[in-house]
C-alpha cells in the first residue's frame, strides 16, 4: 500500500507532531509500507530528499501566517500524488484544505492531535471547513478517549474515531549510565523535580514556579521555546534563585539520565493545547511518578491518578504544592507509583502504535 503522511514541517524541525510523524513514517517503512512524507520547507525552494530512509518532499514555502505555511507548490504536490491513503496530522489548515479540495487519495485518515486553542479568530473563519474535513475523513485517529469525549469537534464524529495512543521508543529509557545520573544529582542536589518540553504558553510553568516557593526541592527545566525569556524573568522576580535551573535543550541521548536523576516529574499544563504529554510516558518508563493537570485531554489518561502519579486542577499553584509535597514525603507511595508507571509505559511503545496504524490502514483498504 502507498501511504502519504502530510504535515506542515518535518525533521530536522523539532516539535511533538514532527517527531511523531518521523517515528511513524520510519516504523511503517520497517513494516513494509510504501511511505512518502509531504511537508513544507523552511525556505522558498522545494527540496526532494531522503531523511533517515524516509522519502520526503518539502514544498517551497515563501510565507507563513500565524505559523501556517503558505505554499503554492504544496498544493501542486497534493494534486499530483495519488496514494492509497493520505494520512494528515491536525491541526494544519493548509494541508487539510489541500486534501479537501485537491486530494487524490483512495482513503483519507486524519490524526487529530489537538483542538485549535489559541488562534480563536482564525478558527472562526476555518470552522466551516473543519467540519467538512472531519466529515470527509474515512477514519479519525484520536490519541486518547478523553479527547474524543471533551472535544466539541471530535465528539460529533465519535463513531468513526479510533484511539491509537502516541508511541515512543522505550529502549533508551530502559538502561542508563549510573555515573551520569549521580553526577546530575551531585550537581543539583535533592530532592529534584523535572520538567521537559517546549517552552510554550500552555505548559503552565508560571504556576509551577509559584508553587516552588513553598516546596523544599529544586526544579530542572529541560527545553527551549518562545516563553523562555519571560519565564526566566519570572523565576527571578519570584526570588527562586537557583531553585529553578534552566538546562536549555537537552540531547535525546542525555535526557534519560535526567529522568532517572529526578524524584518527581511535573507537567503543569494550563490549556488544552497539551493534548497528550508524551514526556509523561518517558518519565514513567524511567520509573518516575508523574504529576499532571486535568485538562480533559490525554494528560490524565496517560497518567492515571493514584496509579502512576497524581492529577491536580490546572492553573492552581496550591494544588501543585500539596501534590508535590505529598509525594516527596511518602517513599512507599512513590515506590508504588513507580512500579505501576513502568507497567503502563509499555502500552505506549512505538511498536504498538505502528502495528495498530497498519491494522487501521488494512481495514480501510479492505472496505
């Protein structure tokens, strides 16, 4: 079968959906699926290349508006390519419009990663087309049952939604350099809290910083992003000093050591743009209890309250203080959550994700 994966960007552009598309494309190829990726370039010229064994077309992109690529060449390729299945990753309005009006695929699959949360004015203009896109899709992949129930868009199409959780490569988190872990703990002390992610508005770090004033622990922030300068300034304003350490971008090879070095992992997300929280799976695979917020999304489906960690209300520093202090004070509770977390992490392997995606493709083509 020929499958076209479609999103606005592709490796080496970094991001949650970009990483997912790359992992999925490589996994499908290993399963014998004929895969091609269509994305837009970060430059005006089109590039056709093979990236780590994946054929990729990056259509030239002279302009972006609110992050959305404006690429005439992208639509030429949408019209030209005739795959058995076009697999789009939402949200990406230019790609969805291309599939809606120009797509030549036999079947159309849409992975619905997140509602459009922040661009409310653009969403008003796009909503009529969004309904048409969802109606046209032969199958919609949701990353959690929570999102189907809570999304005003997905809930209308629940009958054609299939839950396939985002997967990760669990192997790098199984074994770790103990000397590196001890070096981190010696440098930063203990207890240690860890946050990992792109520093975007919906990650909610301001609420964790507020809580940190009432917690006897140090926080390591791994990642960069548009909110970094503002959050660094806030940490100083709150007088956190060295209680909040910004690590910058931590390499994939070094990241497991930081998970193993921490006592707790915290994802204080504040908005529904945090639709899943893959970093929680990484933390659980390393045997670390997780604290996340209840957003009605996949965050509280990945991290189950009182089984793999604790779930607290969003935008509530007091609730974060209570949950973090509770876990830091109770070693037996942390031990129980660690064991269940490691078990649950196995549900989110890349192998399971790829296998279930292939099954969905085969079912659609059989129909």
